[in-house]
């Protein structure tokens, strides 16, 4: 039986392959006679040391202290802990009289944030949604105006997971600090891709994910600043692990692999991101030469290097993505976030940026990873051009 060639994988914003160093750590943990890391005996303490080492590694990448790392099942749980934890803390009256919380966020946030805030709004939390311009940027003056004495949190992603737009987190953090409001950052797409230093930037909470940086799926972390500490009600209770901030027996092997993946990717950041910048520009230049292809990503340094996002006029978006996925060579890409794709919806991010529903539906998100080179980029450009021509011919447009 002839095995089909591996697809060209250009969906690293959705998930990344497990890197070799993380795989080695994962296998070493699984092979070792480790116990429950909460147990006081030797095997338990051996497991705890793996976890402590991972905390030191991840904390070192972001400029934090190891005790400020709270392990979770992923970034979605980390974000839920941040948003629900702050809202519940405020509602319980820990800052004075009990009252609904006020959280400010942005229309183009990941659905982990958007859906959590919508659920909180149904329970009385006051949510302020900031709009964006055609590049996906928020207006910092609008953010400043939205803050008031009753504001409890600002939640904003560092890098947009569809367009790669980089929000100016240092400027946002300065506003929040000046107004005395904690800042939560979704760093899933920026961790190890951009420098992050929570010691220098007043970020109170930060969500992170392992599988976006060469680590395993099923594990994430929430950075929780010690001082000034943000009020945070735990969302998983029943064991008192992690100083009561998040109960449950920790997955030693996954956490160990996360720490190694973060340290490895951070060490390679400058070289890899410079390479991605050149490759993504090559990809965009090739795609922009195709009639009817327009950019949704921001230009230059405002965009994280691995991201290219385009809309294609004159084709049905789902047909284009299906044709690319099942033709030869097949290309694994997306039309937005994996969460939106699972719902069969066009990109709400692009619609918020002023794109028409048709343009949002006919979008391609291509995100680069370590195995991508110039030859793959050129093959991808030719393959996409051919598929667009084929679909337009079927539609009678070519």
C-alpha cells in the first residue's frame, strides 16, 4: 500500500508538533517511577521536583517567579480562572460591598475569552467591549475612557490568533497601572514568539498554552502576580493543591514537557522569528500577485512573524479550503481559529475589522512552523493559485 505524502502543515496557530526536547522530557517522566507530586514520600517528591523545574523554566521565560505559575489543563482553563476568578472575587464583596464585576475586553478576542465573558454577563457582570480598526487595533484612548473606579479587570490578547496583530501590551499595561486596574493577557500566540517580561510590564494575570509552542496538548498555565496581588477566586476546588488556587493532581509528564518546550523555544526565538519573517513575506508577496487576494494581516512589525491571513475574491471559502486540504499536495490551513471552524462560522475577527461576511468567509490563515522552508512556501503559493483558478473556472469567472 502506497502511503500518501504528509500534508504541508501551515496551521501552527492551531497547534504545533511536539518538539524533540519536550518529547524526551515527556517520555522520561512516563518511564520514571514517579508518585503523586502532593505526596511526602520519595517518589512523590521526585515528581514534585519535575514540576518545580518546569515552573523555574517557564517563569524564566517570562520574567516571573516560579511560585507565580499556576498549572492548568490548558489556556482555556487558565483564561476561565482569570476572568471568572476576578468576577467572583468582586461579586463576593472582597473589595468592599458586594457588586457585579466590571471587565473590559475587545471584540476580536479568542472565543475562550469572548464566550466566558458572555456567560459572565448573563450572571450580571458588566462587560465593556472595545471595537477595533481595519487592522484590528484598539484605540488606547477608548480603553482609558472605559475605565472607572468600579473596573476590576482588562483582558486583552497579546497576539491575535487569526491575523497575528500585535497589541501594544506595554502601553495597555501602563494605562491599567495608572488607573489601578489589573490586566489579564492572553499570551497563547506570543509566548516564545515575542519577548514577554512580566517583571518589567505590570501584567497581573497571563494565560499560556503548551501546545502552541512545541509542548503537549492538555496543559497550560496562568501567571498570577504575587504583588500587588489580584483578587482571584479558585474555580476548581477539592484538594488544596497549588496553594488552593487550582485543585487537582498535577500531570507531571505534561508539565515537565511544557517547561522544556518553553525554554527550548525561547532560546531559539530570535533566529526562528527572523526566519519566519522572511518566509511569511515571501508567502505574502506570492499570494498578493494572485488577482483578488487581499491581506487581512497587519503590515510589518505590527504582525507576529509566522502569520499570513488573506481573503480571496470570487471563490467560496469552504470550497477553497476543502480543495486545498484534499488535493495534491494537500495543505493543512484554516480560515480562522480552530474554535470558529468547529462551529462552521466565518471569522468574527475579520467581520469586527470591517471585512464583509463574504470576505471573512473566504479567508485563509497560514501560520509557519520549524519545518517550513522556501521550497514549501513556493509550492504552497503555486498550489493555492492553481486551486483558485480551478474554482473560478467552475464558477465561470475565469
